[in-house]
């Protein structure tokens, strides 16, 4: 068993920043990551970091833009914390060596992004995330923070009280990809989940193959609610053949979208008469798909993004990476011809419910970054707001886990007196593991409490070492069962079925019957998973075993996305419903929360906090 004060799961932007902050606060800190840090998906972030740095801009404007972009589903304490802390935290990156692009007078460059009232997106060419990872990993190495890379975290080790709010997280169980060993990691002060997004729940995504919702799933099964999972962002400009991202920086620099008829449709068809291509991402994505669906798409699949008019010098200076991506994956030279683009799953606004200090309802368990929902993005994230979220809330989670007093949080977590239970939507199937009778695979995860966890005297097991030992033994037994089988179904077949259903039925445009169909297919995937087996017999470098675990996580996470999409009967932000074409503030100014209660997902709601420190954000019509 390994032991540290603070254990950070994941080594992307949020995980690295959390580890640095925890170390600075005096904690013995370690990172456990299934990837080497500089291979984390944060490296694919191209656009930039929103921060009010220039004269004429201020954090209040940033907060207002963020709240408007969220379609008034962001919580004001989180939104204001992001806007207030982003300038200092961004400049700290610069002091650590972040190679931000510069103006001729030496000032850090900032450019316009969708939904912003001021050009406040700070960038490093079109490789901002790549540089961010390297700068922060350098700080981790400099501080001597222990990194266990290529260790896959399988589950949490928590105490097993019936009420999740009484539980405590003691550590994690992880699989060493190199040796095949399964070991426990004891966290004396806290575990911080920074595992990224669940993009692999869809088959056309800008996300890396490593983005499998691991943190979401293990926190969910431990009793932490997942919040606002129905709000999935589809980026307007991904390459059709692969889903590879084409940065919003192209449009920020002046790139133009055209349909097959050569029309600049964002203006000419009235989708965004003021902002055009720089409307928020949900608006642009719906516009593109509408053009395709109405017969004005190129090859009935995509639209064109043109940056030729920017000139070779400007493109090479600020967008050179985009040229390589278009050439490598589509065979297009962006200097002389437009690039094909279409919406692709990009980001999850929802995630593990936390307060503004990153803490969940389980004591000692934190989350930060895309896997968390604080909620700063609400119904739609503005471009350039993901990276400041990583550094602002990663830092706060690290400090709080290490014992720093950050004040009493205003955002509540877990099931409490302030929630609403009623939901009148009829579900097409029984969700979760109810009715699946085997003690294996997904169904085995009915929460931390099971017969094998109870003490011999019938009491509740709460000691840290014992909880970790039992969690390790459970995972070793599960791996043995998976490896001992030589027939059944392989995870890849289930994953493809799941991804296709999510892309077909829980995409940009959603219908009630389509979402119900997705839930039926997810139920089938869950049942089929009970017969899953690992074909690779080796115990070392067994990616088949790891991906079988990841597919289990995707089933749970996809189900919460579809459940949220079904019960939210309105059109807000990125959540579009054919039967409900208006935002319903009187009914739906609230967060959707789904908790795993003994294998049965429970749905409840918590009101949005629109009262900030100095103002209340009144919902208005969101137009661009």
C-alpha cells in the first residue's frame, strides 16, 4: 500500500494544478495517472484562457458573459470565483514560463472568442493546452511531487455508511499497467479526481480515447451525485473524418463559415445577426446542422471554414497547428482552400457535484476540471473558459484538500433539505443495475456497502486501512473473474453499440422518443456487459483489461446523460428538445442531480444560485 497526504487522480491541467497547490500548502502529494502527464487530453486544448487582463475589461464583464453563456444555469459563487481568480492565476502561468503569444509592445496577446463582450482569450499560438501541460509538469518535477504514471485507478476506497454524506474517502485502488499489480493508495487528507471528460460515450468526439468518464463513474458509484449531465457541448468545428478539433481561435482571428451555396449563413440566415461566427458554441453547432439538414451542407455532411483571407503570415504566426491538422487528417491546405468542419462532441458542462472548493458530499473526496461540476458553465460553456476552470478550481481543490481554510462554501452538495424530488417523466426502462442478477461487472457496483465490507461484529467498517484493503481485494477478485472467462462478449462491441446510440439519439438535436431509445440500448449494453470477458491473457500492459473497465464506466455515465436529457423538458443552452422549444425559467432554473442509490439512479433537483456577492444575475433572452 502506498501512502500520501493528498492523492490526485489524473495528470491533466486540473490534476497538475491541484498537485502543485496541495504541495505548496505543505501536503505530501502524489499524482496517480493512467497517462504520462504530458499525454493528457488538456494538450489538445487549442484556443486559450479567458482572463480580464486589459484596461477596459474587468472580472464583472467576464462573469456576466459566463453567466449569459451558461443560459443562466451557472451558480454565481462559482462564476464569480472563476472571473476574479483567472487574471492572477493566468499571470502565474506566465511567470512559470508559459510562452503566451505577444503583441509588438510585449504585452500578452488576447483575441475574441464566442460569447465574449471583450477580446480576453489569452493564448499561445494554437497550442495553448500543450504548453500549459509542459509548464505545469515542469513545476511538478521541480517540486519533487511523486507521479505514478500508467497506473489506472479502478475505484475509490470509502467508508460504507448508508448516507453518502456520512462517508469518508480513504484512498483509491489502482492497476499498474506495467506490472499488472493491483494496489491501494491511502490518502491521509484527501483524494482529488481530475480525470477529464466522458467524450468516448459518443462516436464522433474531439476527445482522446482516454476520456472515458472514469472519475465520474467511480464517484457516482460511491454515492456522489452527478450534476447537469444532460448538458453536452458539441464544438462547431471538428474535422468530419476523425473528430479532431479545429480551434475556435480560427473564428476568433476572423475565420468565416460558409454553406454549399457560398452563403455566410450565420448572418444571411439569421442565426446570429450580431456575433455571426462568434456566437456561443451551441448556437453555431445548431446552425451548422440546420444547414446540413435543410440541404445546404457540403456533401450533405459538413460546412466550410475559411481562413485564407487572414494571410499566410498571420496564419503561420497564430494558427500554424491548424494547417497541420487539416492537411494530415483531411488533405486540405488551409492556406489555399477552406476546411471541412462539422459539430463534434467536445465537452461536458455537467459532472461530479462539488462546491467552490472542489469538495464533494463525501468527506475527503474532491473533483476539479471537466470531470467536476461546480457549476461554472451551466447549460453551455464559453470557449476559453475551460482552461481557467482547470487552474482556478484545480488550485482551490488542492489547497483545501491540504488543509487551507478557504472559507465556508456557498454551494451545497449532496442530498439535503434544499432539494426537490419530484419528476413526472416516465422512464422507458429501469435504469441502473436493478434486475440484473449477477454479482459481476457493472452490477457489482451498487455502492460502497456490501456484505463483504461489513465487520465481523456486524458494524460499519470505517477504518482507512481496512477500507482500502477490502477495496483492493474486490478489484483483484473482479479482475480474476474477467480474466478467467474465455467466452462471452468483448467490451469493444458493447462500447460501439453505446457510442452509436448516444450519437444517434442524444446529440445536438434531441427528441423524447430518441432519448428513450438510447436508454433502452444503454440497458441492453449493461445487460450484455455481465457476459464481458478479457481476451488478452497477459497480466502486464493489458490494455484490453483497462478498456473493459473504461467501458463499464461509460455505460454508467452515458445513462446519466440520457436520463438528464429526458427529464429536462425545456430548451436551455446546449440541451435542445424538439418537443420543448423554449427556456422555462419558472420551472427549470435548477440543476439536475442523479445519484447511484444501491444500484438505482435517483433523480432530484437543486435551485440555481443567481445571487452573487454584489449583484443578482437576472435571466434574460440569450441572443448573439
